[in-house]
C-alpha cells in the first residue's frame, strides 16, 4: 500500500489535492526567495570584492521604485496565499449537510470510534468511499489530536468539548490514523487504521455482529435509567424543557442570549446544566458530571437528535418502544 519512505502521504480524500497544491505553492515561493537571497549574497560578494583595505562603500540614498517593488510584490503574494488558504480552510471546516456521522473518543492511548448503529471499534475505523464522513470527538483525559494524514484533516481532541473533522475518502484502502499531540508515554502508539471500503462492503461490515442496539436506543435507555424522563416531559409541562423536536433549533436562555441546540450544547447541558439555563426554567437540574462517561453522553445526544417526530415525547418514548423517528445514518 505504501512504500517505506515517501515525502508526503497518499492523497485519499477530496480535499487532499487542494491542501497539497497550496502547500507546494507556499513551499515553492519560500524556496524561490530563499534561494534568490543566497545566490545574490554569493554573487555580490564575488562581484564587489576588493583587496583594498581602505576602500569605502558607495553611498546609498535609497530607491523609491525598488522599495515599492519589494513591498508590493510580497504583499500581493501574501494576499494570494491568504485568499487561497481561506478557501481551503472553509472547505475543511465546513462539512456538507448530509454526512455519515461517527463519534470518537480519544483517551490514553487509543481512539474509540462509535457508529450510530451501535457498532464500536478501537483504533480501527471503517468508512465507505465517496461519501462525506463527519467525526465528532472529544478526549476523556488529556489533549490528543485526531489526524488522518492521507485525508489531510486534523483537529485537537480537547477534554470538555467537541471537535469535528470531515472528509470524503476517494481511494479504497487502509490509511493511517495518528494522534498528533504529545500525550504521554505511549503517544507514539496511539495509532490506528482507517479502512475505506466500497459502499456495499461497508454495508456488509456494518450489518456484521456486534452493536447491542443503536446509539440512540442506548441513549433512550440511559434517558430513563438516569430519570431524565421524569423532568423532560414530552408535552412541555415538566420541570425541564421538552426535548421533542428540539435538536437543531434556537433556544432562548435565562440570561437573554440565544443558543443553537447542537451536540456541544446538549453535552454542556448534561454536564453543567446551570451554565446555559433555558429561559423560564428553574436551575434545578443536577449535574451528571462523573455519572455518565463521554460515550454515554454521545448516546444521549443521539437520542435527543432522534426525537424529531410528532409521535411520543421523551416521557412516552422512554416507556415504550423506540421512537418513531428511527435514528438514521444521515445527519438529522
Ligand atoms: Cu494521544 Cu498523543
């Protein structure tokens, strides 16, 4: 798959070539001017050498055209790099609307990937080719950094908050997963393999053994085990707000500000409920810090996401079978 030594990893995602072109452009510009200066230093040293110990250099009074040239040309080159890099940056940090969602947790010293259908894997990640994949992840202990070199995406895993990377694989094969943030003794061993498969192979893999219910159904179980359902009633009469059709909406907070109900907000509300209290509700919710681990939080988030139907609120759903809105693989 890969030779022993290569300058840069294979380009195996839709943005890899863009990143590389920009990288080589910047490297080329830097090398050009670096070499130009070195060559001129040597050339002038030879050209203007003298053996006369009393020689005095010619007086230099400056040159407006020259000074304008060496100001304006680098400025224009910088602007080109800025505009180009901004374009690539937006492509990398703005996932498409429809993505295959995967959760991940970094901990010393492994990556755990959690698929929405319940399947989990450690230091391995199976994804289909030709489909945008969004990985939402955090760390359970120290700073890590999730790095897919062949996809040219990388983001820090920060305890206490979610990061995301997205990619669309373009080459079947096995590619590296690295931790790119020094995180202790076995940092160098915090590696894994991403398996890019044909969609049909991926479906076959996905339907293989393992799981134990979808992530959302696990979250649903937790929702009643932790008694969340006693306050978050579906009809809005509970001591906490109804979570039905809540995900993705804007929420008015007690302090007057507005927050989007996304993964980070749901997570924050579970762990530090008073931080962003919803308007017209009392600060009565206890923290679940220490009671639920990151994987449980992800399951609860998926459950809240799945509550997008008109039938059955959280209270009803928690006591009955799975909610009508079966947790799909697609975003929302
Ligand atoms: Cu985790 Cu380095």
